[in-house]
C-alpha cells in the first residue's frame, strides 16, 4: 500500500508540473512589467483588480464594442471563441493553460496584435502587468464569478 501511495503522489506531482510552468512563466512576465513600471512610478504595485477592469473594459473600434472578454469570455479560465471566425481560443489563465505564457516573443506579439485590435494602441507595461496579475488569480469558473463581484 505504501508503494501505491508513493507512486500516486509522484504521478500527481509530475502531472502538475506543466501547470506550474505556466504560472511561473506568467509571474516572471508580470515581474518584468512591474520592474518597468517601477522605473516610471516607484510606488505603483500591480493589482488583479486593475487587471480585471482592463480585461472587461469596452472599447469602440470599427463601430463595435470590444473587450478582451468579448472573445475570451468573462472567465479567462474558460475556452473562448473568436468573435468573427468562431474559432475556439484556449483559456488565458496560466493556471489552466500552462502554454499561455511560455514564450516572451509570442506574448509580446499577442499583446501588440490584440491591443491594437481592441484599444487601437499598444498596451502599456502597467496594463500588461495588471492583466497577467489578474489572470494568475483565475483558476476556475467559481473564481471568476467571485472576482467579478
């Protein structure tokens, strides 16, 4: 029985490694953005509340009200759907999707593309850091509902 318990413990530990990698990567990105922001305003601290507000804020572009949540749903732990093509979009939450923040170049390319599409400009380091800080708090649908209140 001890061998089985030990083997189960090891298997569960190994299976959680990919999720941990996504969380660690996302925290590293948030820390990089925070360092940049601190160079401008040493008193500013990234917050999940500011990230949530940015995530759901509606911008009018090309005659449509859009936000990050338009495609990624109100819950970043859920699979989203592209607003024009209907193509599924993997969850944004690095707790749920370990691949989401695994490559800095890809993250920056996505921020540039999507910020231009939604708000008409590149996102600031503060917005990016707050956004990732918020995403790190979302683990499941219940967490998103609790944070929305």
